[in-house]
């Protein structure tokens, strides 16, 4: 049944297709019951850019809010959520994820352990006011890690008048008994603006519509249809200040995100039915679990003149992640550590960032932008297990972009960038593995080879990236764009030097210190029509990579006990292609119909298979009724079967999900209280997310979820 939607999606995607992508554009797209707002494509800033952009404003984010930013952005065509259980996710854009997607906040790239499929974003979802999604090759402006796209988080402008203001927010979800809230206080006084926010969420074991899962061929019961030990909490603090005076602007921000979440013990380590027996408490956090703390300090200095704008962003981040599990050794000779014997893995990543950009508009025809970025990272490790070594990483890059606009209807833009990077990876020897292999009777040559879990690596990388684009506003209601770009990405430390059992992906992952940079050519095109309540957007894309890095099953048996087959990072020729489609129609004064569809085709040319983590085709049909102070909607979200998979990757059946929602604004005590009610997966259907952290062990997505979000704003004017 579900496979029948594939030809429909293909027909829609390739005959029509979706949205555009511009650095400064903001336009209006209706998705479900909310609106992504901004200026239309008639605006000059949108006409002069060939890059493809979607902007999610505060109303859109509130209407789709789940306590998880990436799940909200899934309603933007081309953006998908790689879920890791317990409400945490990482982004994927057009089939690309991990270190190929850059997430920036206040001008600084978020740096954590984003290379792992079980690591989410440590960003307070309550604190996000505006998001710009740049789909496609954004390496020219954002560096080598942005070859798949950028998710840019920015603040909205401050109030126009002096005032004290704020907002209280409450969140409740039934699927895992979430209760959470956030309180924000702000002060606008003349040239100064201050904001402080505290947010907290607590959640229990989440419910799934199944009684049994299968892990390593063993059936594991799911007691009470709750995944044991998936409870957790999150606490976030954000402080932001800004100063505006004449041509000068500055802001300063400090944030700290802290999370603690349990791992479902039925999918961690060796299968053991006794570990998943119900303990009678759905909110406790037992071993195994993870703890993450992300501290970030950023600053922006900006000068805006009549012909020149200069921006300088500075940032420091410390991402500290720990994974705790009852001490266990596969070797028999390894004693537990004297301190913190249950600390399995620890990563502490310090990142220092600087970015300078100058933008000059010398006439109505020419515009120039130049930039220079520098980043230094230092990663330190701990714990009784091993996966990733210590390393130091330095990258820097310079870019230039020129835009020529001979008329309001036509513009051409092109640019060039050069990035240079070095990485120094420390060696790591495992004496316990050496003794184990000796006891198992392996020869001395193999023992010497494998006891070194990481060899010293000192590599330099450098290459050019560039783009050339055209924007043609051929008619008042029609806009056509095309952009071709060359991108490259420096391999990460995990791709060069990982060598251990990664419980987050249930396999032995091994890097290759001889890997070259990832390189490719990418082509984007788009067509947009807007007229009298009707908008149609079509965006096909095509990418070819001569050296796409991915985890390949080698067929080699790991010498590590209980590790199985080795998966090694390998570079192959690869192709990405597909499109997105968006149709939006207003009719009968109060009704709105919207359709969004997306399709991504991936192909490993050398292996003649699809690439792993390829998102299935999907589409959303949404009908919305809008009143003066309320709106209600119903949505059918159809997901196609994904049977184009990589070696040793499971196929995933399709699904049809029914979602309902309503929002209302209620005048109360001199303010307007906003209520947002959602019912996700109304029919409690059992289905799988092909991109999910838990897909490999056949854990389905959460069942029916009823969610209520309440926002209460307030403000008091201050006399001048």
C-alpha cells in the first residue's frame, strides 16, 4: 500500500519541485497551520542571490514546537531529522548529515560530537527565535563543513521602545510524560538590550507501539510498551546583550546546555533480557546513560556604513560528553579504573573560532563580500573504553563573492574560497588488547599491529571551493535561479583515526589515516511562482562526488571480542540527486491547502548500491481553517518505503501518519495567551524512521503523542 505513493511523489517532484535558497531572502510559505514569513521574491535582496534559502520565523517554530529544533524544521522540504531517541535529533539536508551540515548560532558554528549518529545538538529549543536554512553547497561562505547546507540561528530585532518584557512557556507531552518550561526576561533601555532565559525539561521512558524488538538476532521484550531507561532531563541557561549606537553594533552571549539521558539497555552492549525487565519507575535514569554539557561564549562586533559593512564574530565552546556503563571488560585482564570505574567514554572538545566579513556596495550594480575564518580545536579523552583518540585541529579559510546586477530582473554572482587545515592525532596503545590477543594465540606481528588502536597522524589539507549563480526575475510572478558550485570537506578525526566498538551505532568503526579530502560538484536550480494566493516552488538538485567518505562494511572480522565485522571509513565516487516541491493555495477566504514533497536519490558508483542513511521519499498534505484568533489543521504525512539501501542496511517500510493541530490566542489580563495543541500519529501506527539511531535494532518511532504548548508574554513600558 505504502509503495503506491512513490510514483506520485516522483511525478510531483520531477514535474514541478520546491523552494529556493538565498542568503538574505525571506519569503512566505505556509506549512500546516503556521507561516514562514518574510519578503517575497520581488525584494531586491532575494533577486540578487542565487543561493537557496528558507526562513522559519517565531510563529512557524511555535506551531511545530516539540522541544526539539530539528523535528520542527522537518516541515521545511529537504530537511530531515535523524532521531536518537528521547526527543533528541540531528539535522540532515538533502540526504547529507553529520559533519556536512553546519549549524551556527550568533555567527559561530556549533561544535560538539556531531560525527556520531547518537549525538544531538546541545541548543535550547525554547531560545530559538529565527532560523535560516540554506540548502545545498554553502562552503563558499561557511567553510568546508557546510557542503551539504547550513542551519543558521539568529535573534530577532529588539523592541522599538524602552520596556521590560518577557515570556513564560509551558510544555507537556504524553508520549514520554514530558513536563517542561522556560522563562525569559528582557530589558530594552536606549542603546542597550538584555535578555536572560532559563529552560528545563524532564521526561520519562517513551512509549512505542510494540511489545518486542530484535537486537543481534535476539528478541528483547518491551515491558509495558515503554523503552526502559530512556528517561532524562535538560537544563539550559542563556544570557544575551546587545548595544546599538549610530553605525556601531555589538552583542555578547553566554549559554550553557546540560543534558542527561538514559540508553535503552536492550540496545547497548551484549543482548541480555534481564537488563530490560520493568523496574517499576518510568522516570529514573540508570546505567547506561550519557551526560553532555555544552558551554558557549560568543561576541559580534559590527560596523555599518553607507558603502561598507564589517562584521567580526568570536567564539569559545567547550563540549563535554560522557557515556557511563557498568564496568565490563571483554579481555579478562583489564581491571576497573580506581576513579569513576563506570565511566566508559569521555570526550572534552575545546573550540576557538573567529570570523571576519566585509561587504561593500560600491554602486547599484556591483556588490563585493570578502571573509576570513579561523578555528582551533583540542579534544581530550577518558574512560575505560576507547573509540576516538586525542587530537588538535586547526582550519582557516578566505573567501570572496561578487554580485553583478545590471537590472532589477537579472543578477549574476560568483565567488571563490580556499581552505587550509591541519590535524594532529595522538597515538594510543591498548596493552590489555595485546595480552588478550597473545592469550588467544595470535602471532606477534598481528598483536603488534592491533594493540595500537590509533597511530600518530599529522596531516595537512587544502583546496578551493567556488560557485557561480544566476537569478532571473523573468516576470512579476516568476523567478528562476541556477547555481553551480565546487565543494570540498576536510576529513574528521573519526574518519581518520576512530578504532573501537561504537555502541551508538552497534558496530566496530575504524578510520583510515590515508583518506583524502571529500570533493564534489553540486548543481541547484529553482523555479518560483507567486500570484493571488497561489504559490508553487520547484527545486531540483544534482551532486557528484569524486571521493565521498562513508562507512563501508569490509568483510573483515574484528579481533576485538564481541565486535563482529569491521566498518571502515572509505572514499568512493557518489551521486546525489532529487528535488523538492511546494504548492500553497488560499481559497474560500479562510481555507488553505498546502502540499510539500521531497525525493533524494543516492548512488555509490564504485559499489553499485545506495548510500547509507538515504532518506525515503515523503509528502505532506495539509488543510488549514483560519479564524480571527484561532486556526485548526489536519495533515496526512506519507512516507515511502525505502528499499534502496547500502550493504548490511535494513530496508524500511513506508507509513501514512495522521496529525492534527489547533492554536488559539486568548486575551487575558492585558496580554495575549497563545495555546498550541498537537496530536501526532493520531492512529498510533507502528512505523520506523529510516534515519533513526534505533532503526538498526528494530525499535519503532513513538506512538500517539498529545502535546500542549502555552506561551504567556508580558511587557511594561519604561519612561524615557
